C-alpha cells in the first residue's frame, strides 16, 4: 500500500481529487467508485471546481456507490443518494442513467444486492474507488466481525457506527440499523483504490491498517492485499503510526 501523508484535510482532499482527475483524463468514460461520509466531501468540492474550470468532463462517466442505508427513501436528506446529488451529481454533467447506488427503496434487499453485484460486473468494476474508513476500521458498511463477505449484501450496523453516524440524524434512534453495501470482493473489483482518512478519531484505524496484519475485526486491513491501493491521510490520522 502506498501512503501519502498530508498536512491537513484540504491537502488530503486535493491529492485525492488529483488522483481522480488522472483517471478521468486518461479515460473519458471511466467508472468511478464513490463513497459518502464527511471525509470525501472536500474531494468532491475539488472535482466540482475542476469541472467548473473546464478541466473535467463527466458526460461519459459512470458511477457506482459503495453503500446505502436500508430501508431509506432516496428523498430522505440522510440517504446516500441525497448526499451524492448534493455534493457531486447536481454540480457536474453526469447523465442520470450513468449514476448507480444500491437502492434503499428496493422491496427485497437480497435481490437488490444480487442485482447490484451484477451491475458492478457489467461495468467491469470501478476504474478508481474512493473509500473512507470508519472509526472501527469499517469500509463501506463492512463492519468488524468474525467473517467478511465478498459480494454486495444487506448488513446490520454496529452500535459504534450507529453512534458515529447519529451526528447526521435527529437522534440515535433515527439512524437506520441496516445497509446495503458492496462486499470486500466488490471493492476489490476496482482497478485502483484511494482510502482517505482525516482527524485523530481515525488514527487508531490507520495505525491498525498500516500494521499489515489482515484482521476481520478491522475490515480496512484487507486493503493491503489490493495491488493498487493508496492511503491519503492527514497528519492527525497518521499520528499513531510509529
Ligand atoms: C459511513 C460510510 C463509510 C464511511 C464512514 C466514515 O459509515 N458507510 O463509507 O467511510 O461512514 O465516515 P466519515 O467520513 O464521516 O468519518
């Protein structure tokens, strides 16, 4: 795994955006693997800025998002669908038919998960996938457990993730208890992965990730097996690494 340590959040966002720009410049119809959370917000702002300056064109770009709460209405302002439109899709010239997220409104979550995995395969996997990292080391919604799943699936959220994500909801009770998420294998279908981490609350997860031991109780550690994975983190997130 390559590691880039930046001074702060702004620099981390710019470095990750440049990696996306590199892929988009080389391939006009690239498939972007996208993520939600506070971490990539700055990177999306950089991409929107580049688009407005005429440096990027999203007209042939396709996207696949990592995860979505389940069940949730797309119109809910806490849905990942809503987040993506707010931070990226509504600002660039992506075509609606090229935008893909797991459907939090699907009647049958297992069928939806299976369809979503087929979609990822039909797109040939993402050309570049951005990932945040949960405080407990989760990626997407692959939570710490005794085992991890390869394909897109319905999962329960851990108490720690519900607590961490409750900051966006009126109360902890309002946080959905389940989500549809790409599995570790779905994430590994991407040709390039960029993991972003910012702030002291991510320092423990970053430390564990860089120990190089593969542990299902810190799902991010799987990423050391990927052949083109870069961690871009700020000094605070890197602060516990010896
Ligand atoms: C959520 C998302 C993850 C994200 C994580 C960290 O649980 N499912 O994809 O990486 O939160 O979020 P944040 O970047 O806000 O710390």
